[in-house]
C-alpha cells in the first residue's frame, strides 16, 4: 500500500475541505469514509433540513396570500421528501466528482487510527506522514425513561426515515435544531409543542434574538414551554406523552411523535485504537492552535474538538490545519464564525454582542434598525425583526452583528468579512445599498449609531 502525505478520516464538511485543500497544495491525500460523502450536514442535517424549510416557506407564503393550503392529513409529504432527496443526491454527486477530480484516494471503510502515521481502513493498513480526523457527531440521547419507544426520533432518524407528516409533534430541546424543526412542522400544519430545559430558546445566541424568536414561533402556532425538565416519555391514546416539570408546575405534552433535539456529541466510538492515549477535555479531543492532538502527527477538527457544531466551522478548521501543515499562514480568522438559525425569519450572529463586550471591559457603540420600516421586508410579509451592529466605542471598528430578518444568513457573510478586516463604521458607510433590499437594514443600523435615520419616511430607502 502506498504511503500518503495526509490521511483524512471522515468525509463530512471538515474532512472534505481538508482533503481538497491538501490535494490542491500537492499533498498525496487519502480519504476514509464508511458512509455517504458529505457527512451529517449533507445527508442528515443542514441540507435536507433547509430543503424542507424552503418548502415550508412557500406554504406559509401561500397561506399569507389567502390560498388554500392542505393540512398534514392531505399534504403530499412524499413529494416534499422527494424534492429534499433530489437536492441531497445532486450535491452528493458533486462532492464525489470533486474528490475524483483532485485525485484523492477514497477508501469506503470504517477507519481506526492505530498511532502516528497508521490508519486501518477495513482490512487495509494505510500509512502517512500526518493524519487528520473529522468524525463529526451524533445526536445525544439524555437518560429519559421511554426515550427509545417507537415514535421517538432524533433529527438524524427523522430526516433519514420515510415517516409520515405528523398531526402533532413534541420537540425536546429548543436549540438550533429544535427551533428549525418547530418552524418547519408548524408551517406544514402540524401542532407543535417545544420543551426547552433552559429559560430561553437557542441559549447559545444573543438574548434579544432568543426572545424575539420565541415570540415569532408562538405567532406561528408553536407552544413553547421553557425551564421544562422531562422525566419520562410514555405511550398515550394520542401516541406519546412527555411528562415534564417547569418550575412548580408539572405537565403532560402529547403528540403523535417526539423529536429529541438535545444536542450532539462527538462520534469518537472506535475511532482510536484502545492503546492510543488521545487527550480529551469534557468529552472532546484536546488540540493545540494547529489542531494537533496529544499524539504527534494526528490532528482533529470539527465537532470532535468542541465549540460551535457548524459545518462551516469544521470546513474552516480543516483548511486552517492543512495550511499550517504546509507551512502557510492561514487567512481565515477562526475567532469570527457566524452562527445562523434557519427559521422564518432567520437569525444570524457573529462576533461580540453588547453584553459580551461589556463583560470583557470593551467600550462599545451600537446601532440598531427595526425591519418593520424596511421596504423589502414589508413586501415579503412585514414580520418583526432587527439588525444590530456593535462597534468599538473608541475606534469604531466593527466587533459584531446580530440579525433577525429574512436572508439574515446571507447578510451575515459580508458583516463577518467586514469584522475580520477590522473595518470601521466610516468605511462601511461608504457603500451604497440597493433599494428595496434587506441590506438597507445594515445601512440604517450604521446611521443609527449617532441617532439619525437615512429614511425620509417609513418604508422608503436612502
């Protein structure tokens, strides 16, 4: 068996990005994956979820126009799943073509890291100068009695299965996955109850974003119960019932099915040889600034190393690590990873919030624009939302941004680049935004820092 410059274990976003970047830099690269290329993101996460959310957006828009939209009993959910599968298969085929075009040696087998420079791929032994693992994660299952009853799903199982569209659904967990699934199933006509253990939704994001999201989901018909600890899942006449306590109150949330969206944990089972002592911290692989583990020559990126469990974070880490291996100075700023929630409307955040800056002792100026007067937002339904920009109080360098509006996931990319480039408010004001557009909300927030508005009247542009 030939020896490689780099052996990549795991063909999810982090592993694929690392393998392609290594190949582009002239490294002889091997990629080992036992399942479909693309990992959870492409096959059981980001892409299928967003494909279904796109269908839900169309249905919700049709209802707003007064068109008759079937409920879950009449809706052809199979057609929606087929559209989702079509998107997944198309992107999966493109991924396989990319791997082939860069002459990356692909081994479809279960991998195990045996030590520095040695990986078993099924019956084969691969050797290489360096190893990079990006095993991804799998849904966490809290120790709740009844959690393995028929009709209890994880997000992976729900997206992979051919399950029918439920009349009612109980979601355990109000993080990103739980919020997106609540938005999706509510739009499809399903009665949704969401139980969240903490005192707010998506607790990893800014509090104002969380509170606004809760109000929007409630408006869409989602019943939200916060500070709810589930003690049991049991069968009921309607399907399943979740027994919970919220403060002093006990309750029963019933649904045709239950979705467990309680986070994810690294998929480290059987990844390393039992005799290989890889240092871990709180269940995650410990790495240094180059993403090298405690075993020399073995690197790790993505969900396995902790932090935000995001596909683009894993991709950035994979590229960063390979570039450091090649002796290059990586261009990506890994301290600025945008986070998005693809509800309707979307949430997006990057960098510091005002509260985080305050905790660090950093003086800030903020500018906030409400999207209720944004012409494009009014045209597309007029839901509440805002754009908030956070600047250093003295230098006026952009430190962060928080958005709640349609296309927030698109707008946050430019703001991330601006923060990484340390652009000032004055520099950001130089650009002219088109009208009508959601990006005018950014310009309005820039102007709001000094208390003025660029709108001559509500809904009119600059």
